[in-house]
């Protein structure tokens, strides 16, 4: 009996979330991916299969994605870019991660910057 790794469990949860969460042209999906060093956020139109807007801590913004402050800056950045493209409302996809820590900080920062979800 092989035990599932943490990532296998996360992917199984993410698959379950994705069966319910669908992004449209009017209300795209804000997807979050979290690694040890960085955090990534994409606004995705699932109807077309296109990434409309993306932001990450890898960009030279001075943000460290491995902590809550870095996640907040990425949340603000993705919200600002989405607003520039005319996107006001999104559905949030936590990607199988717990809504806690860096994922929650990114979501809260995006809300404060004007995205509705």
C-alpha cells in the first residue's frame, strides 16, 4: 500500500474543485499555484482556454513569494492587471491548497485592489 504524497492529495482536491469552478468570459477563474519559493496567479477564461492575465513573485517586482507579504503583492498586481483588461469579477480557484496563509493573503489583496469574488 503506497501512500499518496502531499501533492497527489492536493491534485485530487484540485480536480474536485475544478469540477465545480468554471471560468467564463464575463467571470474568469483566478487560479493560484504555490511553490516553496514563489506564488503564481492567473486569470483564466476556461471557455476559450486562454490565460487573460498572470502575475507571479518570479517577476522582478522585489516580491518574495515564499511569505505572506510576497503573496499580497502578487494579489495586488494580478488585480491591477485584471482591472486594466476590464475584468471586475472572478471566481477563485485555490488550487487544492487550504484557504490559509499565502493563498488567503493573495485573495484578500486581490479583493482590496478591486476584484470581486
